[in-house]
C-alpha cells in the first residue's frame, strides 16, 4: 500500500472541530476544512478570523470557497494545480481520496490534527497533518 504524508503547519492559534468541519485559527485568521467521512476533503474558508457560528453557516450562505483542500490529478476540478499525483501499477494517474478519519493529538507546544484519506479505487492512503502552535515562540513548517 502506498502511503503519502503531507504536513501543513500554522504559526500559532486555535484548532477546533465542529460537526465535520475542522477550524484552524490564529489571532487574526481562520481556516475551515470540511472533512465529511467518505467525501473529498474541501477547504471552505481562509481569511479574516471568524466565529464558530459564522463557520457553521459558510456553506448555507453560499460564500464558502468549497474547493479541494489538496487537489489531485484526475478529478473533475482540473483548473487548479495538482498538489498530488500518483502513477498506479496499471498506469492510471487518477486518485479519488476520501476522508476516512480525523484525529487530534497534543505534540510539544501545540496540537496536531491528522486527516486520513483513503482512495476509492486503489490501496492508497494519504495523511494530511495540520499543526497548531500554542504560542508564537515556536514556529516550524513541514513540506
């Protein structure tokens, strides 16, 4: 089974999960990720800091980005640059990763949220990590 790990870090802030949405916040910004089990990982919002109530109403308001959080080759939204592409043993390039699990754990001076994606057709697992730091004294970026 192919395993792909992606790391995304935020400088510092707060990370909360409401329903199937994951919200990562710094003092001035918010990022809302839609992580419905069995569905594609979607980015709903990134911008000025918003409240939990505003985040819950993003989709209903019609102002959410609703774009692939990590676009992969072969999906219908071909306008975006691809963040991930895999060549399967049969020569196919298509990936259809869907959310399988979301977990959060404490790590050092922050919290790490891991979103596990499993491909619908091939034995491929992708893990996307978001790290939130408790203070601005520590800053790491993983690529």
